[in-house]
């Protein structure tokens, strides 16, 4: 190999690294963040259920919020969701918030 082809290879390698390295870095950071969220989500849900935090029930029309209310603990929120769903099926829409 002569000096000219070595220089071309070095320039091509530099340009490829300039493009690929940031993409690999962003993908790596995104992957680590996703793993962290997946590890913390069950802990957060269990803590919320165990300590009896209030759950919010939302009724949406498309992406727009139509109705929102606090429903109590995990069991009560499930009951309230089924109650509101039954009302909607019967044509009784909850009030707009």
C-alpha cells in the first residue's frame, strides 16, 4: 500500500466513525434507560398498591380527557372502571371535567 491509499482509508474511517459513533452512543444510552425503567416499574407499582395510594380513573375521547376522578385503592379503581364502562355502554356519559 502506498501513502495515498492509506490516507483515503484513514479519511473514510474517520467519516464512518464520526457518523456511527454518536448513533451507537445514543442507542446504548437509550437501552440503559429502558432497562432501568423496566427494573423500576414493578417496584413502583408494588409500592403504590402496598401503601394504598389513590388511583385516578380517566375517561378519554380519543386523546382528549373527558372525565377524571380519584377512585381509591387498586380494588376500588377496578370496580369504578367497570361501573363507568357500563354507564358509557348504556349511553350515560360521565360529566366533563
